[in-house]
């Protein structure tokens, strides 16, 4: 025997069966067809753990809701003209195989471009996101860098353009590429804001005198970070992840002071590399009293940024001590990566050696630091004829 009643698109079925002991058992099930536009799904599902009809009705409603969501997604993928940028952004970020780093910048773009249909997105829409996120770029809209005659201004605009490329153009391009792979939008070749040739880009670097003055500052923790970044060339986000107790893929210490070796995985490379620990850095690391847990007290650069104990306030205080903030433009953590790379290049490091030291996958980044010395150029030019 069985009886049923309809709840939404599905029916709640009730049936009786005999157990092996001869007892009568009542069970409930969901039955019917769920439809969303032209997508349909036949359903027959026994409701486990349900003992009465009111519970069964609630469970059947939940089943219908879940199937409606599934059918809606199925419909949108077959009808890409209805797929929005926000929906595709969520799909990419939820895809554990394709999900990128820096989710926050994807969400910021989503807030601006979210309701736009994927098939309607044009290059001008992408640029508009950049202008909304970085309004100072509007002044230079449509102006080529070559038309900016002031060299400092040209460098600044190139830097702003690079930031917009990294935080807007590339992430949006990733979303559109991901959507195209799934057949949800046509292919669009995303165009980038113009930036200077890597050799011509402004890279803030510390002079030897500035380094010496910073190291004399009385804040041990912040100077340790300064020395660590200088002699390893690591990004600050990578440095803040260093833990005394971490082991590499062969169960060797990441912080191997005995053998003067640091083993890391660069965030943009994903391959273990070894860095020799410079004698000055080794001396500072030996001074650390508690060699357990994280090397540094901050988990990210924004930790305590509005307090005296924050990384940024203490870094700025060191800069002021060293007399670097006189032009109101302090040098940040990444300038140390430029500094050590330039020093290595000046001392004859090859392209391959710079790539290995910094964990770069292509040689373009390394070539930006390499330049033939003036004396060598004289020798070469004087050798002709």
C-alpha cells in the first residue's frame, strides 16, 4: 500500500513494508519531476531517517530546492547568454584545481562587474573596472607613456599601470578564459595597460649606506625582517610563512642553520629551492632566542597596521631612523628584492643564476636586471675596426 501528496513539483510518497520479523514499517520517499525552464530531472529518492509526514514534506521541499539550483546551473551553462561575471567568478574560485591566489582582488572586480553578462563584456568594460578601482589612472586615459615627457611621471604612471594589470586586467582575463573553456562566452584577447620595458622600470633600491643605517635601528624584530629580506630576496609574504619547525619534501629543516641553508617554495613558482644563508643573516638568526614556531610575529603585512606593534608602522619608524623618508616616499619591503637582485647582477650573476635565486620561471624578469658594464662597452666598441 502507498499514498502520496504533492509538495511543489514533487510528491511525498508514503508506503509500508514488512520487516524480516514481520513488523510493518512505514517509509517516505520523494517522487516526481523537477523542471527549470527546459531542464528536467526525474526524482525517486527514499527519505532516510524520516519518521512522520511533516518531516517528509520539509525534506522533499529541500530536495526540490537543491535540484532547482542544479538545473539552473545546468541551464546557464547551456545558455551562456544568461551567465554573469559574478557567477563565473564564484565558479572559478570554488574550483580547487583552477582557483587562483589573491581571492580578494577577484572579489573587488566582481563587485564592479558582477551583474554584467559574460557574452556582453568588452575591453572597454574591463578598462572601466580599472578606472573605478584606480581613479588616478583616468588622467592618463588614452595617453601613451612616450607622450609623458617628465621621466619621473612616466615611471609613476607605468607603475600604476602595472598595478592595474596585476589586480584587474589579469584576474578578469583569467575569469573570461575559464568561462571560454566551458563554452560560456566567446574568446576575447584582453589588452593590458602599457608599461615600460623592464630595463626602464623604476625599481626602488637601498643604497649600501641606507642598509647600514637601517641595521643600526634598535627594533630587533623589524631589523631581522629587513636583513632576512635583503639576503634572501624573498617576498615578504613568503618570509612571514617561515617556521622554525617546518621540513621540506625530504624531511630536512627549512631553516638549516648548521649547514647555512634555507629551503623554501616561492609563492609564484611552487618548486623547492635552496638559498645559502649569508654570514650576516646567519649572525642575526643565531641571535633569535626562541627558535620554535614562526620566525616573525606577523602573519601578513596588515597585522596591527593601526597600532605601534604593526609591521608597517615599525618599518616606517626604521626608515625614519635611517633618514630614508625625507622625500615622504619610504622604501617598502619589496625594494630589498630589487636591491639584492641588482647586487647579484652587478657582481656577475648569469640570467640562469638570477632565475634560480629568485624562483623565476622565465628569463624576462632576470634580463631586466642585467646590463653590460660601461667599461665592458668601451672595450667592445673600441674593438671594432
